[in-house]
C-alpha cells in the first residue's frame, strides 16, 4: 500500500511539473548584434555615412527556434529641425530561426540618428532589444531661390517703348 501511495504522489508531482513547464515559455532567443553598413550584411560595419547614402541596419537573431519578429524604430537624435527621439520609421520583419533581419534607409539631413531593434515572439512578448547610433555628415540640400517670371514684365516694358 505504501508503494502505491508513493507511486501516486510521484506521478502527481511529474504531471504537475510537466504542466507547469509546458505553460511557461523558456526562450533563449536574442539579438546577438546590431550593426550598420552600406550593404545588407553591414560588412564592413560603419557608423558614419554621407548625406543621401543608403544605410543598412542589420540585427543578428540567435538561439531562435520558429518564427519571431524584429521591430525596428528609426529615430532622430540630434538633427536640425527634428525633435530628439522623434521616430521616422518603424519597419517590422518576420524571421524564422537564427537569421539576420535588415532594413535600409537614407536621409538628406546631417546629424545623429538612433536605431532600435526589438525581438518579439509569436505572442508579441519582448525577448530582447539592442540599439545603436550613427552619424550622417555633409550638407543638407539647399532650397533654390524662388524664380520670378519676368516674361510678363518684359513684354509690358517693350510695349511701353513703342
């Protein structure tokens, strides 16, 4: 009888443990790196770019099994005429397993920018986050002076001369 009771308690404990562990999600998926560059592998890595140049932000997802999303947030940090932390893009990419997720963008405004990459699971739970900053150098394009159309004035002046 004692053996049956011990066996019953052991089975109940195993069942409870199995239920508890299956209800919890233990994911070691993470963003092992975030780098910037001039191509979709960010090789070589760079943090300084010229105005108008195409910039790639590449997040390396590691220890991932199944589908996940990488949510990028592109922000102005120190850009003339823009608010600090103001977002200018929030692309979202789906990845499957260990892989790289990348976005590209460019700007005609020199200054400092930040990029954040957030890894979320299928339920939308945040698993990891990485961020980095880049600098865009050069001059913002100048706005040409407004042209005035003097053709009507010239025609009027010529008719006055006659």
